[in-house]
C-alpha cells in the first residue's frame, strides 16, 4: 500500500495532521506483519487491508491525536493489546511515550514483540499477563475491544496514576456502563469515530 493511499485512508481520522514518511512506513510494516501473522494466528477478524487501516489504525490514531502531543513522553498501559491496537499506533504517533502492552495470549504477545522490534519502538514493553494481576501504574490507560469489559474496568482504574487518564475505544452502548462503573472519573464528551455510527472514544480523568 503506497504512502499516498495510506494518507488518504487515514485522513478522516487525522484531519489536518499527517504522518511523516517514516511513520507511514511503520504503519505499512505493522500492516504487512499483521496480514502475514493473521493467516496463521487469529489476531483480528478483519482481513481486508484497507479495512484494517481504517478500523484499527484509524481509530487508534484518532485517539493518539486527541490524547497526546507528538512529543509527549507520558507513560501508557494498553490493556488487551491483541494485534497492537491502540497501543502501537499511539507509539508511532508519539515515539517518546513509555508504552506497556498487556496481552495474556502468548501468541499475540509474541506478535507484539515482533512488531515492536521491526518498527524499532524503543521504550515499549510487552507483558504476557492479565491487568488484574499488575501493580504498576501509568499516566494513561487504554482499552479497546477487550473481553470481560465490565470486569476489566475496575482493574484499569487501579492502573491509573494520580490524576491519570483512561481512554476507551468502545461501542456507544457501553458508555453508560463505563461511567457507572467508574464513578470517580470525570468523563469528557465522547468523540465519535469517523468510520462508525456506533463507536466512539471516551476519555476520563481520575478525580
């Protein structure tokens, strides 16, 4: 996929912002590895490369744009990273982030390590563990399309540092449940996803 085509597909999510040539190459490399591995290991149900770009990379980069300035060096924990979303695109967007990817599936964790190496993403740590077992904290905790959504939210809250933020890429129907489960979080208005009428980014800050 050419850089021009990638830029066109990502434009609805990034608006006036654009990725550099090096960042587009990182997206392309991640995509190629994902397509290759997905033929063997079930990383994502989406197999069409263009749809992978819009649904996975696009949504993740929209979150990156809204959460971080390009030079941000905040710490981030991404729970249930799977094929790397939104964590790896956050790191592509802002390379100085200190990123921890949490993935309990061993094969998916191996994939994440391979992508991090291929993209030269220093400051990226992959933990093959469950969020409930962790004792570390970060400035920002992200969550997207994880199983046991209601059960994992309290664990995600414990991983938030003082005055930290949580970013949920979720279905609109889940927003009310998230707000009720994490009542001690101040929630910003949800940001709709350009690719979907039913999905949004919900960001909250610990009170």
